[in-house]
C-alpha cells in the first residue's frame, strides 16, 4: 500500500492510474478503524480496480465544545489494518495541507443539514460536506463508500453529488454491529463497561420499534414515543433526538412508509454521543 501525505502527489498518483484505465473507489475515514470500515473497503474492492482510503480527523466538523482533541487516533494501527484489508493507496494529510492558512471556502447545506444530527450540531454538516467535496476533488473517484450508521451524512452527500454535478457514485453499506448489537463506531472506545451496557438500550429500542412497524404500526409519533419510552427506562441516558423522516428530503413524516422512511436516534451516555438508525427502503 502506498501512503501519500500531500494533495499534489495524491492527485498525480490518481491521474496516472486513471490514464491506465483503472476504476477508482474511495473510502473516506477519520481513522481509528474498526470492522465497519473494513466492510466498506471490502465493498470498494469488489467494484473497483483501485481502493483509495483517506485518514483525516476533520476539524471543520467539530464544534469548539466537541471532542476533536480527544477523538481516538492510531495511524500505525490503521496502516496495518489497511494493508491486511488490501487497500492500495492511503491519503493521510496534515490539517494544514487540507486547510492552509487563509482557507475561507465552505459548503453549506440547507434544511437537510439542520435536522436530526444537525439540530444540536448546526455547523457539523458544513464541515462534513466541505471536506468530502475536497476529498472527492483530490482522489477523483468513480465510487465512494459510506456506512448506513451515518445515514443522514450519506443522504446529504448523495444530494450534494447530484446538486453539484459530481462524477462520483455514492454507495451506502449496511451498518456493522458487534455481537451485542451495538453499531460499530470509533467513539465506542470512550465507553466504560457500565456505559456500554447503557449504550445497548439504543439498538434495543430501535429493534422494538422495527418489530412494531413490521406488525403494522404506522403512526410516526407512536413509533418515536415507543423509542423514547425504551430509552427513558434508564435515567443515565440522555436523549438527543428521536425522529422519523423521509429518505429524500429528511422531512418529518406523520405516517411511516415501508419504502422510504428513516427512523433515527441519538443519545448521550456519559460524555459519549451515540447514533443509530434503521431504514425502511434503500438509500
């Protein structure tokens, strides 16, 4: 696996590969890789000649009060995992390479970025879209791969790709879970043993809601209240949001449709924010 740290050398490497007729797949990450990332890489390898991965903890998507400085990092460990997984090229830039002095351009998203995770993180998707667009321009992929755990992110990136006429096909890969059902996340490393037990209330509540929907429940408010009730069973869990939205515009729905609804929730367990969801349909 070739490791590149600058934009210019990465663009040059990709250009040469494309001149050879290679199909480029791209998996953007913030590092501290887990099995969910490996599934993205495996999906990428199946559809492309070259698998490009980036590791960049993007400061633009963290608010000043969030965990940018605490976010887990271990590039040496990540490199070993990527080599074992069969990645071909790693783009691993410093912050000043991506955001040089005087940097002043950002991508804004309208309503879709102000709901769900955007309610209490109003600048988050501005930072996400900015760095993703920059990474797309740097790596020039034919296909890019994102996890369903971050469903809102994947939907908004797909929308950006359409709206800005980008030549990249955005793929969404199903959420990967540990044996206990918790969605894999780099932030799971923050959890103590006791906190991890509390975190399991989140997938458990969503599973109960899914069962009720499959049994005929269609009222969105009733679905959301069911999830809230399950999460409120333990006073140490703090709910950020529980929502039911359509997959196209991320707007609230009154009735759960079986082919285009996202049921999503976020909670705080101690100082750790966790998200999870399930989708009725495809994104």
